């Protein structure tokens, strides 16, 4: 009898431990649940990647041979995480909302390997530079200028102009996989016959492959 009671108590303790550990690993915001990691362990300057659903995003994934089509930078403001991102228009989005826009709510977060390079002054400059580009139009032509801006360009330039860090080398548009018909369709729609093959570009995949970054979270 005592042995049976002991087994029951041990089972109950194990169940409660599992229950509370699961409860501790999630947070709720407006009925949405995410792993605590997404709210408590991300630092200012962390870069977040996802796959979005659109013809352009599909073309980006194909052209860059990557699952990622969108990215942004995380900043904490008043105890809440936001993603600074270049969409239409450039703006900040709450982390939970940003995650919900991705396919199956999958995302990857990366951090600068040498985090000592991001001191308080650098982070403030990065945030200031990012804010100065708020309300700019999204750059559908992927031109290397600040007149309009696209997502990975936005992230690259925030690091470059705020902390003097080049996360990766720039590539020419012609270096990507432009032979797929879905990619060709997008290029023809945007440029007609005048595709700027020598334009400097940076893709989410280049940032994700940077040897200056390490993975902090990945639920793919």
C-alpha cells in the first residue's frame, strides 16, 4: 500500500513539474502564446528572420536559395520587444505581431558574435538611425540608396551607420539565381528589359550566413 502511495506521489510531482515548466515557457499577449525565449532573452540589436507569403517573397527565397525572405532588428522599449522593419512603410512592429506574419510563425534570431562591440552608445545610434528611416517607402526596386529601403538593406545599414559594423559583403544582383521563371516574372514586372544586374544588394540569406552572427533562437 505504502509503495503504491509513493508511486502516486512521485507521478504527481513529475506531472506538476512538467506542467509548470510548460507554463513557464510560454507567455500570453492578447490570447497569443509564444515561447518565453521570444520575450525575455532577446537583446537590442538582435536580428530576426522569417519566411513570408507572397510572390515577391517566394522569388527572394528562390533567387537567394534560402528559406528566409524577410528580416528586421529587435529593440526593447518600455519592457516590450519591437522589430524595426522595412515594409510599406518602414516602421516598428510588436514582436508578437511580427512573428504572426511569418509562415507557420517560424523565425530565427541571431546576435552579433562579439556583443562587446554593441555598447550603449552604439545601440542608441543604431536605434536613432533606424527611427530616422521610419515612414520611408519600401524599395521594390532594391536600389542601394536611402530614398526608399528594403528589409535586409535596412538591417545592414543600421549596423553600418550606427555601430560601423558591416555584417556581410554586398553582392551584385546578377550573382543571384535569376533563371527561375518565378524570379524572371518579378524582375520583368519591376524593371522591364532594364534589369540593374550590377546593383549592389544584400539579401536576408547573406545576413543569416554572416560569420559575425550566432544563432540565439530557431524554431524552424
